[in-house]
């Protein structure tokens, strides 16, 4: 825990009476067009488990379902350790506002052990972040101001962009000001890509994540080794239709480690 | 509902007292090396919601967390409609055996409406199923006998296979005997790929799915249009390490429709 704005945004207080209940609130620093940045919400759900003395190992798999828009304001997160096995642990998570469920989630944590390892995919070959210029959304989306994002491919559309045949975005991202990477920081970064439909249409249209999943390939040492450096992300959609599209993405450390693969299904109007 | 063995395997009976509780049981017809085929479990969880008179629209996103091995025998599934919005609905699912949680899940269903559509990925170019020979696992894994699976790439390892540098499997799959495709049948097919680590190592090693997610791109009409025909699936791993690997896959209709994209994280020992 540092004194970065991100830590303040995902901070939780344990309930005074109920053991697996936490109190938090949305942060104006990480506001999105409507409600908070989904990445912060995912990170906060993860933080609720990491705050638990019972947690076994480090995050392996996180799913977050956005059942309704979060309102700006306070919320509670209930964590439920469903099952603890020898080497992993399953959690269910529920965020409520005014006693109404708004976000649900599930998390698997695990003790990692040395095994045969291989990364089959390769990081995209792009210019170093030092050779690229940071880009911020023009309409002052608050959360983006807390990241240094440098697009190598598929930048945010601007008035002259026009349509694109390819939904791929590849970008470098670090916190701004820099912050040591940890699992909540990595979870938030899984949602750092703007909706792929913006890129295809060359303009902003209504869109919102319905469900996202992150698989954490990095162990705690690999995450720590990234320090506060840029992480390389690449995301694309596979199919758009009937009001939904998917997004599949990879997050890479600058040292070539595949930190996470992450997927989401997104609602859109276009 | 047909009288196919698959329908018997995923059949549920509503509890006589509790409204959102269902009774089912594992089927020896769909047994795996240990416990039942995960695809049948995913399909049964989905079926529990589809059996509900409250269900809104068709499946959009399904996540299934395998918290512990299912024992052969009876189970209950509790469904909880967390939130119903204008155009989608969020469900939580929990399968228990002897009052202990074994599998948890979440499902988003949605009303689909006509929008702009595009499929960015392309189906793999492979021989038609008629030109390929069905392959069954040598050790008589029960569930596989209920599918006609024809490998175009990355078949099941046999004693002489040796290691492979690529974890990709591409296959055609239909029920055997044939069965009209529906959403549970599609959900089951998301887990039809054997563990990718088998292919890399050229042999069977201990492995099991920890969490799987399916995004359904097809609407009910597109699913129905596939009739009982073969579906084309392609799956690969992106990273193996520290006892886990991921799998990302696509399921295509023979008519070129992307039916589903699906991802999982798998525990392994090697």
C-alpha cells in the first residue's frame, strides 16, 4: 500500500460487525463517462480478498460481472471463501449499493509452484514508450489522467479518424505518477483499453463492459519485478453483433513476461 | 429437449419446496478421468437458468469455477437472479454435493437486437469433416464416446507423438448420435478440447480446468441453424507456468458463424 491516488481509490474498511464485509466508495479521481472506471472496480474486488488474513497464495483468475452501473458514492463488498483446497482457494464477491447488488465476481487464488513453463504467444513488436507520445481522451475522462498511456497502434479516435477495419489497440501504460505494480494494479490495467467499437467506427458510441475475466500468469515476484515501469497491452475484438462484442487482450512486462491474459464481453449501441 | 443421452445427463428436477433450487446428478455416460466431463457441468448450470420461467433472452456470458472435483452422484444447483435490467439479466449459480459447494458460476443472459455486426477473426482453413477420421481417446473416457470428434490439427497424443512446439488443436465436433445444437450443447462443446499441456508434452499429465468462461456470439436462430451438424473448434494455450496454463478457443458453425469464444485457466502438473 502506497499513498498513490490508486490506493485511496481502492481502499476498503472492514465492517465493525460482519467479518467478510468491507466498506468502500467510488473515487472522483477514477471516474469514467458514467460511474467509476471498471478497472478500479475490479481492483477493489480483488483488494477485498487480498485484505483477508485467510487468503491462500496469489490471484490466478478473476471474473467481474457488471450487473448495473455503479453510482458515485459508497458501496459494500461481501467476500465469501467458498472453498479452500490444498493449493487453491475459491472466492465469491458481491458489491452492493443501498443493499442492492451492482457487481458480482469470483476469484481463484493459488499457491504457485515451479513447473515446466513456456509462453507460446509473443509480445507485439512496437516502439519503446520513450519513442511514443502519451495521449489523453479529449473529454477529460478522469481515470485516464491517472495513467500515462502511449498508443503504438489503434489510438483513441479523433474527429478525423474515420472507420478502421481492425479493432487492435496496442499501448504502453503505467500509472501517472508512477506506482509499483501489484495485482490490483494489474487487474485495473486489464480494463484500460477503450471499447473496441470506438476504433472500428472512428467515434465514441454507447458501450459498457458486461463481464470481464483476467487470468494472472505472473507470480508475485514477476509482478514486483515490473516496478513502476510501463506495461505493454494489446487488445482486439473477435466478433461484434446483436449489441455485444468481445475483447481479448494480453498484458506484457517490459522484460517480456506475459503478466495476464484478459477477456471481456461488452454491450454496445451502433 | 430431445431424448438424447446429453439431455438425460443435464436434466434437472425443481425442488418441491425451494423455488430456485434444482436436483440433478452426474451421468456415467459423460464421465471423465475423474468425475464428470466439465462441459456437461457447464451445460447443466446453464440449463438450470434456461429452465426458469423468469429468464430474459438468451445466454451472453457464462463463467464456471470448478472449486473441487465433482463426485459421481447427485447434486443440487441453486440459481439466483441477481439483477434484471431492461435488456439483460445477471445470475449466480452454485452446485453443491452433500451441502458443500463444488462448482460456482455466473451467467449473463440478454435480449439481442439487430446492430452493426462484423466478425474480425476468420475460421481456420481445414479439410471438411467428411475428409477426416473420428478419433477417440484410447483409454475409453466415457464422455468422448458421445461425440464424433475429427482432428484437423493437434490430435490427441499417442505413444509415438513426442513433444509439440504448438498447443493448437483444431477439430470438428458433433454429438454422436447427432443432436440439434442448443445453448447447453454449445456450452459443453466449449470444454471439448483436451488439456493443451497433453499436446505440448505428447502425453497425458494431471490437469483440470479451474475456471472457464464462454461468450456466446450466436443468437438462438444462429444456434438452431447449425442443426446437428459438426462445429469447428480451435483452441490454443498462450502461457504455461507455475502449475497453470490458459486456453483460448473459438467455436464456428459450418456456415462460417462465430458461435462462441471461450477461455479457461487450467491446473497442471508437469
